[in-house]
C-alpha cells in the first residue's frame, strides 16, 4: 500500500452509493488502502457488508459518543461479535464529546468504558474521538492502563502541549484536512512535534475536505493527498518519504 486513509466513513452517503467510483478515484490519486470507521450499530453492520470491495479495505466497529443515549446492551454485544471478523481491525470511534453533548456525559463515559473493555478483551487497537473532553478522556484511558493495545487520537486539533502529553503515553496521533485550514496554526504546531513514526493521516470523509479543495463539500479519500503533502511540508520531508513512513505506521498500528 502506498498511502492508507486511516479513518474514513465510506458507509456514509453520498460515498456509500458511489463506493466503487470513490475507491477508483482514490487509487488513481495514490491512496490505495482504507480503514472505514464505525459510528453506530447500523453503520457497523454496513461496514461488514462492504469489506469485500477491495483487499486493502478494512473496517472498525464502534459507537460514537453522540449516540450514547440510544445504545442498548445488545448493541454493545453485537459490536463485540462483529469485531471477530478478520477484516475488523480496531474498536472505534469511541470516546467523549463534551462539545456537542448530544448525549449526557455520564452516558458517554459508560459507553466509552464498555468499548474499552471490548478492546481489552479482543486485543484490538482503539480509535479515540475526543472533543472538549481531553482530561476526562485521558482519565478514563488511565483506568484501563496496562490492558489496552495501540491507541490513536483521531482528527487531532489540539495544541503542541497536548500532543506531547499524548505522545508521552505512547499513543499515536492522526491528522485530517483540518491541518490545511488557515485557522489551524496550533494544530500545525502540534504536527511539528509529532515524530514521523507516531503519525497517521486520515480524511474523516465525507467531512473535513482539505484546502485547496474545501469547495468540494463532500470529502473523499482521493483528496487526502493534500493533507499528506501539507504534513510532509510541516515535517520537512519529501512526499514519498512521508507516505512511506505513515503507511508503515498505519500498518504497524493496526497489524495489517
Ligand atoms: Zn470519524
């Protein structure tokens, strides 16, 4: 694989209805591996149903903190079962979102812990969503310390201090097209302190189209090259070197 989109939502519309064309455009742009990430029970099932579209397409199962209020025990148990699929390579996205607070914080924390337990039992890596909840996210992760495998903070928008804090704990950091936004100076400073061997790159598509493609409202994996080029520039390495390095990290992190 040349470059892997480590966090996409290929089961979201309008990407899902055009999945073959989306993957073709991605391969033509040089992004030839994808990890499509679960956010709720319905998406988790849909992910399983598209995994045979390409040998380099992998999936995760997880329930986003937004939906904590709607989740039943059977949803969580179903997730645990789906995680046994050999192309399901991580648990997530899971975590805490105290920015939108679509679900009560206590419910978010409870659901987060249930998913950490699954990650611990299955030895699968974790994809963490954390927004306006950094301290609490770390505190919950610390409660499970020693029993978890690889952990990545996805769509990182924090500053260099937080990036260092995460790196000190051995976690990885993944950047989206946000890194290309004019307003994202502090996220670029964060990227500058993340060593090349602890970094991943993602689209979070259909959201977060990178500059100069922000007019294209629907993001897709082909556009990730703009994010990768910006990160290579920040790290002061050539594009090929950058791609080789983050692809190795992504393969090592997810065990693919
Ligand atoms: Zn996402």
